[in-house]
C-alpha cells in the first residue's frame, strides 16, 4: 500500500520557519490524488492543515492561512509544506497523506514540530 515518509520537523522559535517534506512511495497514480498535510497536537484530534489538488489548487485551514504554503512535485512524488511565522500553537506532529489514505487512517510516522522560545 501507499507509504508516506515525512521529514523536516524540529524545534524553532516563535516567528521562525520550517519546511516539511513528504516522500510518497507505492503510489502509481500520485499525480491524480489530492494531497494534504495534517497535524495532531497532544490531547487533540488530528486536523487538516492544507491540501493541494491534482491541478495545483490549494486550501488552507484558517489558522495557517497566509503563513503556510503547500506545494507538490509530481515527478518526484513529493509534497512540501513551507511554514512561516510559526506560533506555539503550531506545535504538533505533522503528517501527509492523500485523501483516500487519510479516510482509511493510513499514516506515516509523522514529523514533530515544536515552536517554543
């Protein structure tokens, strides 16, 4: 089945930036899927952060709009999340998935993002 490997997380001060990457494997039709970034903070449910469709159109949660940018490279089967002006409330484990995998609960290991001074 499809696999997602997230990377790029870390500890950053408020106002800082990080770029997350997601490598997708075992996905023949990668370019046709809407891809998304999700996050789960301690004690909270996993939530959608951003998504990008096959034609490149994007959607963002209100909490990250104008700060985060999602992009994809279909040739490399990669999805990225550029995160700027990070806030402590952005602290979470970040996951990527296509819509089908997200519905099935198929997740990678995620990457930890901690925003703290």
